[in-house]
C-alpha cells in the first residue's frame, strides 16, 4: 500500500495577543515563530455594526434568561478542531448554514463562549468586548457578513475546560432591536476544550479534502477568515468520515509535549495500522515515519515553540467499500512514552 504524499514540516500555531481574535501564521517566519505576535490594532466597528452587536448580544441574553425562545429560522451545524496555541487552545470551526434561509444581507454573526469552569481562567481576565468595554465571557465577537453561503469559517481561543457556545445569526440587525421580519437563529452547544497538560499528546486529527501550500503570509483579517491556514498550508477540512474509493484518506495532526533527545530535537516514531471496523487484528501496517535529528530541519527548535506537524495522504483505490479504522501510534523514544489515536472511516463505492 503506497502513500501518495507525506507532509513533514515544522511550525506553530501563533495567536496574536488581542481581545478581538486575530490569528497569524506566517509560513516564511524565522524559527522564532512560536512566540506570540505583538497586539494588532483592534478592528473598528461602524455605528451600524455596533448597533448589530447590541442587538445580537441582547438576543442571546434574552434566550439565556428565558425571556424568549431561541429563534430557529435557520438550521446551523458546527464542526471544530483543537490545536495548541502559544497560550491556550486554538479552535478553528466551521458553521454549516441551511441554504436559502438568510437571504437579506448583510448578516450579523455573533459568537459567545461562556465558561462552566469553577473559576474564571486567568487568561480570560482583562478581555474586552466588541465595544471596548470589559467582557465577562471567555470569548465574544461579532462579524458583519455581506452575505452567508453554505459555510462560515472562523476561530476562537480558549483555555482548557467546559463551555457553552452560543452562535447567533440574523438579517440586517442595524438597530438595537432586530427587525420584526428579520430571520434569525440562536444555536447553543456545549464544548469540552482539552487541556494538553504535560504528557505526550496530539492535536485533533484533522481529516482533509485537500492540503495546499499557502502562497503568502496572511493579514490578521485574512487569517480570521481562513482559520484552517496552518503552518504554511491551507487545509480544506473534511467533516465526514465517508470517503469515496476514488479519493484518499488525507489527515494531519500536531504532536505536543514530546521529550528532547541529546541532539536537542525530538525522537519520535509514528506507526499506522489498518483494520476492519469489526476486527481487532490489523490487515496492513505502513512504514514507520520518524521525526528526529536526521529527518527534521536543522532549524527545528522545541524551545522556540516549533511543533512536529504530521500529514499523510493514503489512496483508497485498493480498499473494498466498507468500514475501517486507522490506528496512529506515536512513540517518544526519549522517554518510552506512547499515545494512540484512532480514526474510523468508511470507504464508499
């Protein structure tokens, strides 16, 4: 069984230290790319935008307080991944929007994360809201979109813990109260954000439709709108594990908390085995991929925030249609620790 490609690069998810989320990743950065960027200029909201923020925040407040039922004129579905940032957890997410419902633009999208943790995280202190005032939420932002397609991509950053996520969308909320005819929705979902701790672990394993080189460094606003531009690559995530036989199982992940060998670099082996979903015994094992002083770039430096970024593309033409599982096992040879990730997938005819 052959790999079509194997991506082995180093990088780091770099989070700009701003209260309004702006996420930077510069493929051409020097090896110091693990350090937080300096604060960026706050995005400025127009008078209409501020009124939209007030309307959307009030709408969510009323729903939470039970003063009105959550509007549901539009069906939303949320997908997300977790990656370790220089400070907390970087969470790129995609909102699937029911087509043909929000047609009267512009559309306001409001996002709020409410912590259910016993005490506010230290990283949340001093955060500000869209008006520049003090925010009491773990995350809050508003986006004014000229129109809404089938999907909207954004990102947030949160410490590990338990949260309720509120996403609200509404047509033309230019006043502090929504227009009576405006279609709107308030979607709520719990979110468990992992704490990477200190033991060997990984980011989410991201299934992808494609991984392409990011041709240029993105501005903070471009990064906000393209949250899956990571480590010099533009990732088109796949949110279903049903993959046509004519395509490939394409996936990627970061490795965290690995040890350091005498060379000053990690010493990791990554193994891949395939089994039928109903069976424990694997039917195929791929060649081990190693990340060490002989395979990593000379400038790779854990102390500067560099992270091992593993990506593989596996053609499915030799797989019969059916249900499978991929086991990924990472072995840290510096301290004999291991971590395993399982990826179920279905090959469609």
